[in-house]
C-alpha cells in the first residue's frame, strides 16, 4: 500500500489579509493573441484576453469590449470600431468581431467587467496590425547575382529622404535565412537569428519593429546583412537540409512605413534600387559557425555618408505563398557571463571553462597583428589532458573541406588595437571554449565573454524547496529548456538543433509552467501542418528537409500533433492550434489505419528511446500511443463541436483499448507487456487499465521500483510518465527517492557525480561518448512534477487554462518546505507549505475569477479566488 499521512486538520481555513484591488486597478495583463501591446497582428479576428488582479474573490458576470482607432475615441466611446455590448458571460478570451481591421493601424481597447454589484473598467491598451493581406506588401524580394553555393554573406543598403517631421515609423522585414538590420548605423534588434525557422517552401515569417527613434528628418540609410541560417544550409549534415526544396541564395523582403506628423505616409521598399555587396562575413553556417575577415570591413557601409559604389540588387522569387507575422518572441541575447578559469596550453592556444553548459555565442576582445587567424571552438567536454573534446557533437556533420569544423568561429584580425568579434548567424552549445591562433597572442590580450541566447520568453513560474539537490535539478531543467528554445523546441544546441517531436512534447508542460512559451508551440503546430507527407505520415523532426527519412521515428514521436495542441488548449485555452492541426491529424489517423497488422496493432517506430537497461515492448508502446491519439482526437473534436467525429474516434479508441488489454495485459500478474517500470505506468497514464485493477497495478509499479532500491529503469518516455503516474496514485515519496539518487541512473547522479549544469541525453553519459549530448531537454518533464506534485498546482480536468484549479500538494517527509507560483492565463497561482516539527502550514492563493478544489489529506475544500491558510497537525506518520 502507498505510504500515507494520517493527518487531521487543526484549522481548516483562515483568510489572509485581503485587499479589494491592487492600486485601484484590478484588471491587468490585457493581451491580444497572448501578447502584450503587439506590433505585428495579421489576423482578421484576433483574440482579446484579460484577467483580474484582485486578491478578493471576484466572479465576472458580464463583460463589454470597446475598440477604437484612437485613444481619444476610446475614452469618449465615440466612433468605435467595435462595441461588443454588455455580454453576460465569464469569458475572458474573446475573438474580435468588429469592423474589418486595416493594415498598419494601431487599435486601442479596454474592457468593462461586471462582478456582483460592481463595475470595473480596465486601463486602455492597444494592439497594432501589420500586413492583413498579401496585397498589403509593396516591397519585392531581392537578392544579389551570386548562386546558393557562394559563401560570403550579402549586404544591402538604401539611402532615402524623409523630407518632413516624422511621427512614427515601422519596419516590416523578412531576411532569409537570418538578417541583421541597421538604420543610420544603429543596430535594430538584439540578435541575428530572426525570423523563426520554418519550412520556407510553404511558410515564411516576418518581424515588425518600431523604428521611429532610429530615423531622422532628412537623409537616412537602411542597411541589412543576411545570413544563411536554415534557408541555405551549405555544409551537408545527415538531415540533408543542404537538399531542402527551398534552398537558395539569401534574400530580403523589407518595408519601412513612415508616417509624418501631417498624416502623410511614405513607404521605403526593397526593390532593384537597393545596392548590394559582400563584406567581412565570408562564411556562416548554423552548425559550423561564422568566418569573419576584419580586413574586409567597410566602415560606415550602413550610414548615409558611405560613398563606395555597389551593385544593383536583383529580384528574387517569393520562397512561399504564405508570409506571416512572427507572433512569438524574437531570439535575443539574454545574458552575459565570464569564464571561471582559463588554461594556457601554449602561446597560441587557450582553453576557457565558462562554468556552465548553455547555448549562445562568445564575444572575443583581442589584440594581435594584422592577418592573424583566430579560431574559437566550442565544446561540451574536455579530453584527458585538458583540450576541448568534440567527439560527442561532430558525428552528424558532413564537412566539404578541412575548415568546416563543428561549432568553430574564425576571425581574421585587421591589426588595429583591440578588436571585437561576435559571430553572427550562428549559435553553439558549450561549456568550454578553445581559442587558437596561427601567431602567438598573449593571454592578457584576449578577453572572452559568453552570451546566452534563446527565444526571449518571460519567466512565469517559480519553484523552490528545502532540498538543494532538487533545486539544482530544476535549474538544469530550465537551462536545458532555454538552451533549446530557438523559435521552436529543439533537441540539442550542438550537433542537431532539430525539432524532434517527442523531445518537444515531453517537456512542453514543464516549459510552459516555467516560461510563457505557448506562442512558440503554436507556431510549431503550423510547422507540423507544413511537414505532413502526401500519404498522411509525419516526419520525426519538424521542420524537415523533406529529403531525410525520419519516418522510422514512428507513432510515439508523431503523437506531438495531438499532444502539443491539446497542451496549448489545457494551459491557454488555445482553440486556434486545434483548428490548425485538425485536418492534419485526421489524415494521419487514416494513415495509421493502413499500418495496422492483422491483430490491429502497430509495430514500427521508436519506443522508450535511450532506456537504461529495461527495454519496454515497442509494439505495446506504439499501439498505446495510437489509442491515445484517438482519445486526444476525440477531445479536439468535442472542443470544435464535431460530435460525429468525437463519437467515431472514441469508438476507435475503445476498440484499441480492448485489443491492447487482450494482447498485453496479464490478469493473473496484473502486469502489462514485458513488466518494465514503464509498461506498468503507461496504461495507467492513458487510462487503459480496467478500473478494478488500477490501484493494484500502481502498487505493483511502486513495488517494482522499491525492489530495485528506488532506482529508475526507463528512457525518454518513461521520464515523463513514470513519475506522474506514481504521484497520481500516492507514491510521490518514491519519485523523490528516484530523482535524488546519488548513483546512476538518476537526475541526482548527474548533478552530484557528473557536475551537470544541464540535462544529459542519456543516463550513462560515458557509455557512448560518440552520441551523447550533454544539453538535451528531453528528460526535463521532472520539472513539471515539482510544480504539479510537490506544490500541487494542477488545472481541473475539464476546464482549460486553470480557470478551475486543483491544488493537492504532496507533503513528503524528505522536504521541510516547498514554495511555488505560476502565472496562469487567469492570474497568479501560489502554493507553499512549511513543516515545523509535526505541524505544517500551507498557504495558497487563487486568482480572482477562478475557483479551486483544495485536496487535503482528510477533506476537500472548494474555494473561489483569494488567499487562504491551512494548518495541519501530523498526529501519526507511516513511512
């Protein structure tokens, strides 16, 4: 039987001091399309959303949305673009249904809310449209005269006159694969890794910038440098992106829309009047790195006074028929840090330990003689004598020549005092950096900094506990998550950088509990739509080159097309992602039916990837995920009011459930398949188990782990499912013991024995060094376990976006306190408990407008928004 606490509630509930409003402004975080004050809205019916910030219970009974095209009209309720009228509903995510939105227009809006006896009016906010229709683009795609094999990076410039005072200006830009944008010599944006990576033959993203402050009355210059990125992968890899159907010479689409103070507008657009040339960026590659020859710099090339003659640009074909505004955070430089040590190998070689394994680039400040060639190589580990070791990251590159070395940036000095090298159009995963030169350079003439980069998501969750080891495990989970968030969730920032679908969905919940990354997953859902094959099958990585066969990844990886949009709905009430994927999911399930064997089972595909010792039956696992696909598809049909589809998929799921139990369930042993830890947990996770056997199967799972001295024995898939199942059936203490084991395999072993600062790809990192990433987020679902089990923060089963909340913390004896918070779509949820002797003080805060079921050891309470305190006395504890 599970270890349980025998507790009684000394004081059931006590209200903390309550305030009716925060700064007399209870409505906060008004958003449009999950973004605050967005510049680039390009949908006809954007979603408007809000939540109340009052700590006092406030239940919304009605709302009114008011939208105007000026703040003055909004404040006077005159000439409105949309007035929803008073709607009796508690909805807080509402589609805009006003007059057709115009391109390049700022709209102001506010919300009125009625609660019991009170009307609350929000402060005004705004959203701004970009291109609503393709016809709104006046610019042309341009490039230069070189072909896709030419290595030096193209530059473009345009001088123009703004002859009147400027009220505001916007720049709409898509530079493929990546761009650096300058106005009058000033850099616009915080990195060179935008726009987001897509299947460029089907969908291209563009970014919007407010460039008002960068322009001046009179003569101005716009400059753009392009990089290859994923658009023009020149160095072959095993994934064949060098053969992708979209591959071409980098190209540019750009408009600057200037609005003068008299209301007149002018558009500066990319066309053949723009001049082009190459410069010091001689080569750039997403896997290899960037080569920069400072001797070829052209000072002032992106300013008005530059006089050198360049060539005229040429027109390029649009790479895709869809061009969309990037409605997710840009990839940005988020932090700088210094090495913790440096080792001099000789006077031409230095090795730096950056103190952590993370992702981004390095900036080198260096002095040396003109023409000195400096190579900056990045690695996750050192060899036995202290040199960097790239054996675990270089196996998938297929270099064309000796200079194409993975994660290696090259700088050629111009010999002009201290020079600064910060590579563009690439990023690396690393803890160690080696700097070599073909001429001696003194150590004091080299200064190195690390620069962290990732999609610039806001942190919205926090968790801490009395276990420093658990806190460190959470830290490495978060580091690996951000290290692999580059406009899509990737598997590693070194050798691959690919959107492996199972790797992505396994840590989606953990990621969204810590960071506001939902818009990245919504974009990834569109990438999945674009990646589907003609026969309905899905590739294992998305986006895909369409040239490398990853079909063998199979149904578990493909399940992302169901799991990712459903997680978005559960956490954010995002119906659009379900609408976007629905037809794709239908075709995929039709395809899977053609893959069934004579028993109705599926047998191909990856199973529990990188398991420790026990390999769970692949046939059992992939068929179980086939069942789960149908369950999730039925849920999606229900959400979209497709009743006939819902019934069809539930019927198919029930058929598969019967087949799975017939083929894999041993009623005598109360066990599934080949009796691994995961084969016990998976059917409980998916509700495949006959109800009368559920508790016994969970106990058998717990006993199996207990009999293994609380050591885990599973891989990627098990790392998500086993801890959650154990906790759901009352065995959270078992999970804690598994997680914090000092010896392999465990997360604790990584931290305590391996000194990990990031998650590893495999439990035994030294078993196969040639294929073991040391910054892999895939085992990071344990971070979600901390929030959901130890702090007990969960959404109610049938209500999305934490509008109804289930709070059920596990007061395990190994912990003296837990403190967590999560900024949900409807407001901040907090849960914290502290043990003092045999007393536990438990505090919880529920957002206004929400309700919560609080599950205590001996009773359950249902409360509305507000702050509450519980005091529990431990009379007797059974361990």
